[in-house]
């Protein structure tokens, strides 16, 4: 009598079914984790830009902030004269160019206040929405949550 070694078709289908169910349970949580990671990167980027803005302000005489957000659109670094304020200007971590929205910056030179904003993907983010400081404001597209910071 010849003995057969291997798996039956039924055994293979059961294993494939179990793997499919496990993958179905894991995939949604991975997407949420990636979304939260990109939002954490956005918040960190704004804090880095905020520090660079404060250094820029201290170097100015009279004290001032940049008049527009053109420094955010630089490909490599933000410099003024020989001073390097940011060696690499951060950009939104969304890898899809069609949906990428760079950070926004607005300034009120009269009150020496500014507002830096990013659009978060996680609308349930626990951080408070701070996209206005009474003078300046910014907004995001539907399905995004606005997150902003002002001068310390």
C-alpha cells in the first residue's frame, strides 16, 4: 500500500481562509496607525518651524517675522544671509502629490503674531483645534481637521 504525503484541498482552503480572516482584521488598524503617525509628524514639523521662526524673529532689528510663507515652499533649506534657520524645511508627509497640502503660515506684523497650520487626517484627534488666534485663521478641506500653533 502506497502512503500519500501532503495536504488535502480542504486543509489548504481552511488555512487560506484563516489567513484571509486574520489579514482582514489587521489591515484596518494598520491604516489608522499610519494616519496617526503622519499627523504626529505634522505636529512635530510645526513645532520645528515655530522654533525657527522664533530664532528668525530674534535676529531681526526691528523685531519681525517673515512677511509671507514662501520659506515653507523651499526645496532644501531656509536661510537668510549666512544664517541657516532650517537645514531642511519640512513638508507634509502625505506621499500622494494630488492630496498633499503644504503647511500654511500667516502673520500679522502689527501685533507680531503668526499662525502655522496643518490639516490632520484624523478628525478624532484629541488635540484642540487652534486654527484661529482672534486675528488670523486658516481652514482645511472637508474630512480633515485643522491644527495650528502660534508664537509661544
